C-alpha cells in the first residue's frame, strides 16, 4: 500500500510538473507581449513630454526592445495598469491576463509664431509692432473632460477660459495716444488706459457674477487695477464689439465691456505679459522687449486677445488662438539718437541672436513701400526676400528677415538692422480715410457739451459708421439735445440705442449708426449736467478732474486695393487679425481721446483749517487750565547774591556758621 501511494504521488508530481511546463510557454509569450507594450509606453511618455497630448488608442509596435527603454517598465506598470496576481493553485487564465489595448495621450497640434514689423513714419518716428501668436488645436468645452496638459498655451489663461466659460477675451494696456493724422492707422488700435471686453459662453447663467470674478482674476494675472471695474463703468453694447472668432453670437447679454482711462501702464504690467510667451524674453524676438527702452517712447500699447478659430478651411473643428501684441512708437529725435537713422540696437539696446526654439515662424518685416529701388534709404544688412501684403486698404511692400534661416544672422550670429536715409523725402503717406476727435465744450461747472467729430476723407464714397459713447453717471446727459450734423445739415442716424444711467449703479450707453457723406465732417453733440458727488466719492486729487473713456468708432471703410479674403492662406500676423469678408472694404476701429472733466468740488481745505483752529484752541485753552488745576505751588526764599554765596563758602572753610 505504501509503494502504491508513493507511485501515485510520483505520477501526480510528474503530471503537475508537465502541466506547469506546458503552461509556462503561453506565459512567456504573454510576458514578451507585455514587455513590448511597456516599451511602447516608454516611447509614449517621452513623446508626451514634448507633445502634451490627449488620449487616443494605439496598437503596440513590434520593434525590438533596447536596454535603455526597459527602465521605463516598472513605473509604467505601476502608473497605467495593474498586473493580475499569479494563480498559484492552477494555470493562469489567458483570457483574464491578456493585456488590453493601451490608451495614450492624443497628439495635439499647437504652434507658435512671432513677428516684428518696423515701419518708418512720415514724422521721422519709428513704429514697431510685435506679434506673438499661439494656436492650440483643442476645445475646452466640447470634449467632455478637463484639459490638464499644456505645452505652448499658458496654463493660467487656459484655466481662466475653462473656469469662467469665456468665449472671447480682449484686454489692452496703453500709455499715450495714437496720433492718427501724423502716424496713420495702427495694426491693432487701443484706447488710452486699460480696456477689457469679454464674450461669455451661452451656458453662463449669471454673467454679472462671472464678469466680476473674471476681472479680479485678471487683475492678479496682469498686476493691474482691473479690480476697480464694477457696474458703474461696465456696459453691455447692443451692436458694437462683435465676436472676432468663429461662432457669431448675437445675444449681447453675454458681452461685457469696460474701460479704465486713468490706468497707468508700467513695468509690473509688462513682466507678467512676457511670462505668457513660450520662450519668455530670453530668446527670439522677445529679447528686444527691454522695459527701459519700451517705456521711453511716445506710445506704448500691449494687448492679449483670445478667440476660437478654425483649424482648417472647412472649419470642421475649433482651435484656440492667443495673440499677444505690443506696439511702440520711438521718437529718436527726443531721445537724442537722431531723427533719420535708426537700428535695432539704438531702439532696443539689443540685437537678435537666435529665434525662439519653439517657434514655427520667426520673421522681421521692414516696410519698404516707398523704397523699392533704394532711392530713399538703405537697409543693412540687405535681405533678398520681399513680400507684398494688403494692409488697412493699402498695398505695402516689406523686406523679410527669416530668423529660422541661419544666414540671416551672418558670421557674427547677430542681426542688427540698420536704416540710413539718403533723401529728406519721407515718401508716400496715405491719409487715413476715417478718424475722429472729441472734446468738452461750455463754461462753468454746472452744464457742458460733448462734441465728437467724425472725419470721412474719402473723396467720393459714403459709408456707415457705428459710434459707441460711454459716459459716467455723474455726467447727466440730456438726450433731447442730441444733434448730428454733416456739411451743415442734419444727419439722422439710422439706428440709435440708448441706455440711461442710474446714480452710482451704471453709466450712460449711447450707440448710433450714422451715414458719413464723402469728404465730410460729421459732428455729434450732446449736452450734460454735472452732478455733485459725496465727499467720500472724490479722488485724492479732485481738482485734477475726472476721466471719461474714449468713444469707439467701428466701420467698414472702402479699400483702395483689393483686400485678401482667403483665410486658409498663410499671411503675416499683422494682416490677419480682423476678419475680411469683402475685397472692396476692410474693418477698422477708431478710438478718440479720453476726456478730462472738472466737477463741482468742495473746498477740501476748510476741514483742514477747522482742524488746525480747533487743535490750537484746545492746546492753548485746555492746556493752560489743566496746568493751573494740576500744578503744585511752593514758597521758596529768595537766594542771596554772588557776594553772599562767596561769604558762605569762606565761612564753610573756616568752620564759622553760615549767614
């Protein structure tokens, strides 16, 4: 019986051993398959660090595994999937132990472009416009999950878009006023001070609350005073500020617009703006952004624009575009550099040494429209690349320096563009077809008038213009005095929208669509009455006056040349911001000067005088009475003179009693 039991046990061991050996073959095959999957995962992680991708399914590759790639296997197993425990009591279940297809982050397409446009102005000044464009082919709202991977697009702004359901965001900080008649039209206009207008998604239920929270967040991001934006300086336009991206939303209850004309722009606003760039200000065209030089200019404006755009010509999917712009006008004569010659080093105290490594396009454009034959000025170094673009209704020629081409930097690895004038002629200057002015009329501190002058310089074409006026509540408008005249005759607006103000709650909003006759000046006049504020509502310097934001003029201006309406064509950034629907016209936005209005101001010196007089009376009267009541008096014998003191000293030495 013992021998029988031993044979049975031996037979069982042999059977189990053979079964385990046979079962080990598929396990080794499965292990090889798992190692290939892990090797694939390592490649995916390495590419994810560069691509910042989303999730898509991918089949395992069959390329051989290297020793360096195998180091990713343990961490990948722990992070992405859990190995089932081995079945010690029996063979492993091949159906349960099979590795499912691995999901990897989807490869998103994002790109970064940078441009610098330099245009010599007829006045001898130099206009420099920086354009930085970051496009991200993703959607924050329709993919059903939260976006957490950011590569080129700044995460701080991406979180703002997601948190507050922002459709479009446009913010600008400007120091100085753009002189349209002397400098022409800018590529991207902006009013003095700070301007913010936002389109929210239609899913936002409480727009006012989202607007208030958004302004506080942006105030912290850009180190600005945007937290002072409230209901007293916020309006909801009904016709102006249409969306610049795709999806033309018509419900203007999702639009908010505000301006702070007294906002001061300084270095603390420029620093966070530069940090939004993928390469910062350490390399690329952003190397030229030196604060000391940028703020020593006649005009300085920096802006951030976020909007949804189409990924392709068919517009089957949406991408997000972040455009950062910075415009400066250098007055080289006032800075002691000379008025006719300029260079990158003279303007920025720096030269270009390399492009941004993350940029797909890095170019410098110099306007040479009037110097095609080199008769007016000379560019050094010369560039053989020349391009032509339709800009603001005029066709301009530009010399292009491609920074991605190493030959642009020469042997010294430095690009310093130098312009030397050969003639005193400033060349051809296209007079702006549309510009506006505004001023305050009247006398005294009770009533006044706001005059807005709109100029149409086209010799034979009339076109409509949309005027937006925002007036603070403490200037009480008399709408019945509104008058619009052109060439001495009344010009009745075809559309008028007026929202009256409420004291300490909201400002006046006036929108009107006016037809501008050719070669004419249209004058818009409205009277107002100044309100008397509470003494706590005055600024620390009330005699300086109170600022009124700029008027906004929007119009489709007839073009001298055929505009480019092809959106799929690669164009310079400075020509592709405003959408162009017709070849015969182009969209333009013009801002007037801000107003400085004096209000009835109490004599704030009277409280100071009263305080000083009261303190003097208290100090003299009460102080004297207090001394009389609290002082103790003692009678002291008068002391002798000098002779008596000397006699007492002698007596003391002799031991004789004192006198």
